[in-house]
C-alpha cells in the first residue's frame, strides 16, 4: 500500500504520451516538494497542457508513472487526486450565479466541504467583499481567484495552475503572484505552467524547462542562472586597447549583445562599451592591469543572465515570450 508520507508531493517519472503515431510527450521527469512553487516552462505547443492533463487523470500516459503523496494517479486516481486542486486552461464558473453560489455548487461534489470551508477559501483568495455578487460582474483577475478558491475547497496538498496569468493585467498578475507565494509559505506545493519567462523567474523556486515534449533541465531558478555564463559590460577608453587586453587575457567578447541581454540594458550601452563573457572574480585584476597600461576604466557592470538567455541557449533559439 502507498504511504502518504513522502518527500515529494508530486513525482513524475519517465512520462510519455503517444497520439496516433506521434510521440507528443517524449520524456518528462520531475518532482515537486511541499511548500515550493515549481515552474513548468516552455513555449506554446511544447507539451505543457498535455502533461498537466495526465497529472490530473484527464488522459492516460502511454508510459511512465505519476504519484501524488505516494499514490499512483493511474492505478489509484481517487486516492491520489483527493490531494490535488487544479485549474487546467480556464476556470469553469457559472457567470449567472454569485461567487458563493458557484462555490456551493462545487462543494456538493466533495465530501466534508461545508459553509465554514467555503468561507475559509473566500478569505484565502480575498473575495469576501464581492463573493455575493454575480460572477458576470467580476474582473478576469477576480474570476481567476474564484477558480483558485474552487480548487482549494478540498484542502489539497498540491495546487496545479495551467498558465494562470493568461489575460491578466500587470496589477492582476502581481496580486496573483503574492497570493501564490502566500499559499506556498503555508506548506502547499504549487505547480505553475507558463510560457512567460519573466513570471517564472519572479515566482518560482525551481523550474523544469520543456521543449518539444522533453524536459531539458530541472533546477533552482537561481542555480540555473548561475550555471549560465556570466557577462560583464566594460566601459573603457580607448575602446580598442581595452578589447585587446581582454582578448589577450583569454576573455571572450560578445559580438552581438542583443542576443544575450535584455533590451533595457542594451539601450544603456555607450560608445565605449564592450560586453565580455567572464567570471566576476577576474574583474579586479583586469581593472588593475588596464589602469597600469594607461587604459581608462570608467566602470564595469556585472550582468546576471536571465532564464530567457538560458532557454534560448538550450533550445537553440526556439520561440518563447
């Protein structure tokens, strides 16, 4: 018999899905731990939603194993899925009912969910001021929060959100981010799929990068970024002499900065700027050598690479926002 005590709330091993003669999901392995926000990052069409549909038993995998709190989703879906709350694609709500009436409707489908629990989830998603209004009067962000309230009714250990920021304005996205972090701080595991690199970087503790049905890398957001090559912008005069010294020290220069840095940083590059790929511990010695050689060093700016740069490097330029 499966044990509820497990290091991972969600464990996915060698997941594959074949539709017709085509392998849609080729190899997906990762785990999600209690209290962490886990990002599932990839472009549209990479296989994110197909994977999520297998996680919640909407479709069966061709190969592989999915466990929630130690229970196999395919062999024992009733036990496994009682620990899961999910929003796959758009929240299903009835706009002609009030928010409270929607939650009452879904509560009837789950044992042990009474009015006190409904009030609890209303408070959690901060809809108490509008919960008795018709859902048709709600903003998109409020509907998203109502959908999450619905997913939380059964006290899940794992919350699965498929592209939760779709259609939200910046204010709604920020509110959702704060709310998800609050849930994780209370011990819930949150699995978030997205094609928005910036959101994953701001929100998640760890991330799996998926491309063409295959997980390319799993790791902490900061860990993945730190493993990537470091960049530094040197502002030197004369420029040619500065470049020559960097090259003679075995430093690689970046010919096309726009390929590896954000547009906001590119916009600030001056005429005497050179972008180098290097480890930061070498900067002090090189500054000293340049000064001794009569090269004026106006500044050195270290640049932390983004998940976007990592993704483009791993997928050889596959499109993602």
